[in-house]
């Protein structure tokens, strides 16, 4: 299992890609645009109004399971706002522990 770390900081030593537009339900496990190696990072863009989408769950805090909604995880830690969405950097790690 891989994990996701949400950050607004540059990830030193990680390979960056171009920005990837996500949906509220986007998760790492099934997103072909985020199929990277452990240690990769991605600049992502989340849409607005994901907070009300309770069916898209989040597993973890600061480090998230690959089954978590990436945009709802970013909302949970305050990296984006629900009324605007936003852009952030995520890193892929080997697991969420």
C-alpha cells in the first residue's frame, strides 16, 4: 500500500510533474495521472466544494491511505479552502504509517 502526504512546501529530492487536475473523489489508488514511484511528487489542483461530499472518505491525518480522497485530505489539514479549492504538492510514500 502506498500513502499520500499533502504539502504546500517543495519536496526536496522528489521528481515534480506538471499540475494534475483532480475531482473531489480522486484517490491515489485509481488515478492513472498519479501512478508514480514512491518518492515522486505531484502538483495537483483540487476543485471547490469537496467538503460536502461525505461519501468520499479520508483515512489518516497528515499521511493518508491511497484510498483517501486527496482533495478532502487537503481540506482536512487546511491546505486548500472549500470555497476556492486550490493547488498543492503531494508526495507518494511507501505506506501511511
